[in-house]
C-alpha cells in the first residue's frame, strides 16, 4: 500500500511539473527555434514580406542576429524595470472609463464633431485585445519577453491593425497589401559574406547590399547603423524615463482630474464636463499645475488720485 501511495505521489509530482506553464521567455525561445531562417538574402526579403503580411512577426524577429535580439530585449528590460505598474494600471483604467462613457453618449458627442460610428466599436475591440495580450497588466509588462510576446500576440495585433485599416482607410489598406504582394527579390551577385539583391517594387528596382552577421543575411545599412540606432534608442529612453519620473506627481494629478471629469460626463452626457477639465490639464502639461486651473492674477491696485494743485494766490490790488 505504501509503495502504491509513493508511486502515485511521484506520478502527481511529475504531472504537476510537466504541465507547468512555460514563461514568456521560454515560449519565445521555443518559437524562435521553430523558425527556419532563410539561407539566401533574396529569400530573406520575400519571406520577411510574407511574414509581415501574415502577422508572423516572430519569423521576422528570428531573422535578426542573436546579438541584435539581445539588444532589443535589453532595451525593453530597461523600460520594464522602470515601469510603474500602479500608474500603468491607472492609465488603462482611465482609458477604459473614457471609451465606455464615450460609447454611452456617442449621440451627444456626434453633435459637436463628426465621429465615425465604427470608432467606438474599434476602441472597445482594442481594449479587449489589450486585455487578452496583457498590455494593460503592469506586472506582465514589466516581465515581458519580446520574442514571447511576438509569438503569442503578433498575429492578433496584425489582424486588428489590418481590420482597423480596412474600416477607416480601405483604399490605402488595399494599396498597401497590393504593394506587399508585388515585392520581388533577386540575387545579383554574392560572395561568402556579401551580396547584392535587386528588390522590385512595382516599376521601381533598387539594388540593396546584404551582409552576413552571425550567420544571418541582413541589409548592410542595418548592420552599419545598428550600433548607432541602439545607442540612440537607449539615450532617448533614458531621457524619457527621467522626464517621466520627474513629472510623475503631475501625471498622477492629471489622471485623477480626468477620472473625475469622466465621472461627471458619464452621469450628465454633457461634453462640456470633459472639455472644461481638458483645458486646465493641458495647461498643466505646458507647465501649469496639473489637474486644476491656474489661478487668475490678482488685480492691480488702482493708482492713488493725484492731489489737486493749490489755487494760485490772487494778485494784490494796485496802489492808488
């Protein structure tokens, strides 16, 4: 009996550990391993285009050299480490409240400005997608792995993007799809680690040099500029994060003011309840106090009246 219990315990433990959900990073690495990276530069072009159109962004990401992927992940990690999960949640909570109130009073909003009827549905669909992808989850965003995120959500985000484009700008979306379908690539010359690819887009042809980096073909301009691009991205991110940290209290006050305005608007349906709050908040962004109007300057004191000049003395009468 004891042996049977021991065997059952071992089986349960094995099942528990075997069924443990993989982390985002583990999923990302698994997805990257499943991608067959093209072995020729012309195939890099055509397969990247096909992957972009299909929303298979992990396939495009896999075409980057491994060190480039590490640079991207390190850049995101810097952002994630500094992300205030609580404030991130407040931002998304305010956005959800705004969309719900706007849809509730869409007829009144349409009186002031023409709003496409589909805009409210698209906004709701975006929020639902953000929740599904955990974009609104501060903790998940802090721990996000780029490869894992693309593997899990790239197709969903791409489908939403194309659907939105079809809704609001179908001619332009159709033109973009046609342009992607028409891209062709042909190797003009190749050496061991260098190649020239002729890329055709409609009537235009362009010769693009390619180089091999860490065993993967990438455009030479990308290889030449990568270090500078990453350095600039890190510098810009550092400056942005420092500014965000400096203005944290101001942003929190703006969110609070907007939340109060949305509560009023949700109850009244009067757009003035929102617009009356946006002005002061925009003033806050420009340097005034956040979440409240700037105080009017005190009126200048009226100047004291000048004393009237003393009357001149009357001339003495002339002597006889």
